[in-house]
């Protein structure tokens, strides 16, 4: 009996180095059928426990914890695990493997362990690891953390100098965080499967972490490297799959809002589609027509600037392809109404256009056309209730009066002309009618005179039946 054990121990220590490659026995297969709180001793160096480890104290006394080199814990039921408590007494442990169960976080760091070389935690709910958690495991070489719920390492893990590699596939990485240390070029992180890590956060869902980090870094350099954009913040908000599905296109947005810009920056990184420039002092929108960097920028936020005219965009490419154009709170007084109508008719992308809080002038022809446009595109013009025109009343000391364009009547802006022309036409009608009446009387007198003197009836009477 003893010799058999002895033989097994010798054989085990020889094959220990390669167990993780070829050995499939160290696994929790069928763990759900086992009694929680029980442990099985496969041989003197390998125990396999099910359920709550802490209820197994009684059982521990029956075996020499000292001898255990492989500890496998299956279906740990609680969320928290204290590694110090767990590993008390296991001084020679070489492989710790935890599979399945509800484990979510470790309380405290692992204790100092001289022989522990491999930690293998898979299929649990482990979602965060403190950087220092393995710092006392001085000879740690392998770390397998696949198929857990890890989404973030704020900082690189503190690992031993002899550490070799870790596996991290199958975790729901949140690439909105800066995870660049995981894949850095100098390969300090030792992540063996970094090419396979996928992001699961809403922005980059299903994209490779390594790609996301590459582009996040790229947009950062693009913006930092350009004098004009240095004060802006540039972000990648999405990675788009090209139509043929073969390549990925990063989609950037550049935020230069409230940064004291007097002009559009002359450069934007390629693939920028959203540009925020609210609250600056930009007055000229020529850039949107002339500068190729803006051709594919579909959303432009220019609210609260000093734009006085958008005439230069007339018949240009941009007006026919934009998606969002925010001009709320500028200095616009007039607009090429027909050109805008034409552009919107041909623009299938347009989602929203903001024109409110501008000093539009109240002028019969222009304002009525503006009202037509605002009504026609009420689904696109999002702030139509704020579109009002300014009317300078010369009779009341040049007081400015505001009219909501949507509520305006022809009479409000077209008063003078309408009253004048109505007056004229009535006059003409009256004159014509008076002349006709006069003519009837003259004709009557004429006919009466002829009848009295010559007995001749008027021609019309002879034709009556
Ligand atoms: C103990 O069992 C494990 C798993 O079956 C095996 O890999 C190991 O070699 C065994 N050790 C000894 C000493 O028999
Ligand atoms: C860790 O455990 C998983 C699941 O059993 C296994 O597939 C993997 O090979 C193990 N990793 C190592 C390094 O032993
Ligand atoms: C995990 O927690 C749930 C709910 O608390 C429990 O029903 C389940 O049995 C736990 N899992 C294990 C493996 O104990
Ligand atoms: C563990 O993860 C599984 C699957 O993601 C989930 O259903 C379960 O509720 C989680 N348990 C705990 C305790 O968080
Ligand atoms: C990812 O991180 C961002 C930034 O902290 C957070 O807003 C977002 O909710 C996270 N997403 C997931 C799926 O955890
Ligand atoms: C992420 O953090 C590293 C330093 O930890 C920094 O060098 C890098 O520029 C950051 N990347 C981004 C996109 O912020
Ligand atoms: C960036 O901001 C700083 C401080 O507000 C300012 O001094 C500098 O002129 C700005 N740079 C540009 C290019 O606008
Ligand atoms: C823009 O996207 C293309 C792929 O469509 C890519 O090759 C290029 O590097 C991207 N530009 C930037 C600045 O990321
Ligand atoms: C753009 O930057 C400004 C100023 O930092 C900030 O207030 C605003 O929320 C940012 N806008 C977006 C859409 O991120
Ligand atoms: C922009 O408009 C504000 C207020 O409307 C004004 O104070 C400022 O002088 C204007 N700036 C330029 C450059 O026109
Ligand atoms: C009203 O404005 C006109 C032209 O701007 C000016 O000639 C006139 O004197 C102003 N009237 C008053 C009462 O201020």
C-alpha cells in the first residue's frame, strides 16, 4: 500500500511540470453531481473539493495539508474568498485551480507562497483583481484567468520577476477604460492570448481589444500632435465594420466646444464624423465648403457662435450630406431659403437642424418663406419653436419686437403692403362702378329723349320677346 503511494508520488513530481499541457484530469467535470463541502483525494498530493471550502475543516485533519501540491476547488458558492484563510496550511502547493461557482472577488492578497507557480481561475464570476493580489506569490509563473467576468485592470498586476505568461480570453473587457498596458509593445504584460481578447462594452462590442487600443492611441496622438487641436478632446466612439466586412473603420469625434475658437481648425483627423464647436466665436463657415477634412464630418455643433451667414454653403456638397447641423444661438439674419429647401430635399441623412435663437429679420417675403421651410421640415428642425424674427418698429422709437416664425401671420409682417394694395384695388373698383352707373343713367336719359321726340324704342327693347 505504502509503496504504491510512494511510486505515485515520485511519478507525480516528475510529470508535474507538464500537467497543464496534457492533463485533462485536473478539472471539475461533473462537479454539480458531487456533494457540496466534500473533498476527494485523488492521490496524496492532489485534492479536489466541491462547494464551500470552509466547511471542510473536519476533513482537512484527516489528510496532510503539508503534502498537497494540487488544490482544485469546484463550484465555490460564495462571492468573496479570502486567500489567506483558504491557503492556511497548504505550504507546498504548486497549482491552485478554481473553477465554476460564484467567486467574484478576493478579500486581501494571496499570502506568501514559495511553491505556488500556477494559479488557474476559470468559469467563475471573478470581476476585479487588485494589482497587488499576487504580489507575494514570489514564484508565480502562469496565470490562467480565462472565462471569468473580468472587465478591468486599472493598473498592471504586480507579478514575480520570473512570471512567464497569462491567459485572459473570454472576459467581458470594457475597452472604454484605458487597458493599453495589456497589449503594450514591450510585452511586459505577458498576455499570451492578447490577440483574442474581445471588448464587450457598448461602444466597441465584439471588436478586438488590440484593435480598439491601437485606434484609441492613434486618435490621441493625432490630436496631441496638432497645435490647433491640442486643447480639444478627441475620442473614438465606435468602430464600424466596412460594407465588405473586411476592414474596420474607427469613427472619431472631436470636441472643441468652449475653447475660444475664432475659426474652424484647419485640420481634423481622418474618420472624424462628429465635430463639436459650441460656445466659440466662429463666424465664418466657409471651411465646411473648402476644407476636405470636413467633407465627411456629418454632425456639426456650432451653437452659440457668431455665424452671420451660411450663404457660402449654398449648392455645396456639405449641405446635402449633413446629419446634424446646430446653428442655434448665432447671428443669422437671413438664409438662402430656396437653396436650403433644395439641399434638404436631396439630403437623406439629415436628422436634425437647429435654427433657433438667431436674429432672423421680419420681412414679408423672407419670413413667409422661412415659415414655410420650418413647417415643411418640422421633423428635422428640432427647435422650430425658438425660431423667431426681429421686427424693428420705426413708429415706436426703433423698438425691436420678436415674432415666433411659426405663429406669424402674413398680416404681421406684410401689413403695409397688403393694406396699400387693398386700398388701391377697392378704389379702382369704386371708380369703375361709378362710371358704369353714370353710363346707365346717361343711356336712360338718351333713350327717353329719343322715345319722347321720335318714338323710337331702344334697340334692346325691339329684341325682347
Ligand atoms: C495525482 O493525480 C493527478 C491527477 O490525476 C495526476 O496528474 C498526478 O500525477 C497524480 N500524482 C501522483 C503522485 O500520483
Ligand atoms: C486551467 O483550467 C482550464 C479549465 O479546466 C484548462 O482548460 C486550462 O488548460 C488550465 N490552464 C492551465 C494553465 O492549467
Ligand atoms: C451561486 O449563488 C446562487 C444564488 O445565491 C446559488 O443559488 C447558487 O447555488 C450558487 N452557486 C454555487 C455553485 O453554489
Ligand atoms: C455569476 O455569473 C452568472 C453568469 O454570468 C450569473 O448568472 C450569476 O448570477 C452570477 N452570480 C453572482 C453571485 O454574481
Ligand atoms: C465601461 O466603462 C465606462 C466608463 O467608465 C462605463 O461608463 C460603462 O458603463 C462601462 N460599460 C460596461 C459594460 O461595463
Ligand atoms: C493609456 O495609459 C497609458 C499609460 O498608462 C498612456 O501612455 C496612454 O497614452 C493612455 N492611452 C490613452 C488612449 O489614453
Ligand atoms: C489652449 O489653451 C490655452 C489655455 O487656455 C491657451 O493659452 C492656448 O492659446 C490654447 N491653444 C490654442 C491652440 O487654442
Ligand atoms: C481611418 O480609417 C481607415 C480605415 O478605413 C484607416 O486605415 C485609417 O488609419 C483611419 N485613420 C485614422 C486617423 O485612424
Ligand atoms: C465637449 O467639451 C465641453 C468642454 O469640456 C464639455 O462641456 C462637453 O460636455 C463636451 N461635449 C461632449 C459631447 O462630450
Ligand atoms: C461674438 O458675439 C459676441 C456676442 O454676441 C460678441 O460679444 C463678440 O464680440 C463676437 N465676437 C466676434 C469675434 O465677432
Ligand atoms: C431708427 O433707425 C433709423 C435707421 O437705423 C434711424 O435713421 C432713425 O433715426 C432711428 N429712429 C429712432 C427714433 O431712433
